[in-house]
C-alpha cells in the first residue's frame, strides 16, 4: 500500500484588521515536489535492468540476468529473466518520505534466513531511471541511507526503455549522461539527479561533475580485439601518484568497456590494487563489470531531451 510520509497544510492567516495575508509567490525556477499519488505512476510498471549489484558483484555479468526485467506494483516486486523465469520476488510496500525519495520494504517470497523484511530506499533518478537499494543482511543497522551493492545491500539500476542492439562499430566520442558511478560498490550520486557527464574525445576523456571542473581524466586507447573490449587509460587528472586513491605514477589504469546498446555504455576500471614498483603490464584488467575495493563502475548513456 502506498502511503504519503507527510501532508502539506496551508493555513490562512488574518491580520488584526481582518484582511487576508497574501500567499507568497514561489520563486521562479522552482517547481512544487510531486505528491506520492503524482509520482507513483512513474514508478509502477515494467523496468529493464541496467545493473543488479550485490556482494561486490554485478549479477548481470551472469547470462541468466542479462536483459532481465523488474515489474513493480504497490504490493509486489518481481524480477524475471528475459525468458520469463523468476529470479527474485517479494511482497513490498512503498512510502514517500520526501521527493525524490521513497522507503520500500520487501518481504521475499520463501522468506529470508533471518525471516526478516528487507528495508530499502528508492528514487526516480531521472524521469525514466529508477534506483532501488535494500539491506540483505545485518538488519539491525536499519534502513540504508545510500545506494550500495556491497556486502550488505543489493542495488538495482532500472530503465523504462528496453535495451536495443549494440552498435556494429562502437564509438565513445561524445558527451554522455552518467547514471551511476560506483566506487567501493557505493553510488556516488546518492538520491538526487546529477549533472555529471563523461566527455570523450577521440583520444581523451574527462569526468565532469560540473561544467567548470574535471574530477578524473586523461588519455585513452581502446582494443576492440578483446572480449570484453579493453580500454587503457593514461590519467593526468588528478596528477599521477596523487588523489584520494592515488593512480600509478606512470598514469596507466586498465579497464574494460561495453556498449549495452547504441546509447548505453558500461565501463569498469581499476582504481587500486597495484604497487608503483610493479611494471604496467602486470596490472590486471577487470574480469567483468562490477565495483569492489579495487574496481570502479560507471554506467552512462547519451543525454535524453
């Protein structure tokens, strides 16, 4: 059952002389947040899974999860394989606690080892992108506050649009809307929409959290002869050997990239797990598209109008 977490009460005040106090006009450029009843139709229905991450692994690296779908109602969440085989099902309740934030409680069919309901959170990251994350274990810690696919939580990134076919000649050149940036299985974007973009030129790239700044960038080359396609980064922002997680002093960071369809890309690259004394050729490329203590995962798409 959908429940609103709060009610807006508008009270008219009268001045001593009996005239009404005029209601203050809303500042230009700001819109009224949608109510639960207004936002819910954008959540219920069929979604296509771009990411299903738990225990530091992306379930979509496994064949049975590829092109899977999630169907949501106010009473159930059903995750099904492309051929219709059930993957996960749970009774659920939804509660809007703010906009764009929801609480969701899932009770898996068949129960859990602890016979517990799984507390979670959800948000409409974009008009056609939904994020859901719930606690898988250590329920005493309560409801999650971040979207995470690590040891304790599961994280779904869902799209209204089905995936098409990958391009015959993949080309990264362009500016892409970042949907999720996973570091240590944590989505750095949190609950709100981000204006971050991944901008690729023919031989350089930049992650731009804002139009004025670059958080991570440098040169790159792509090797299409491998599966998955390998991408070799030569990082110069932050300067090699610096940053919160220092890149190697020679700047070389190994990664893999895959076009999910013409307009959607996933990118996984190592952020640690090496020593500067190790030769560059000893650095291992990711074996899939996931995030853990050493790997970061980005999913991005061509901007929507």
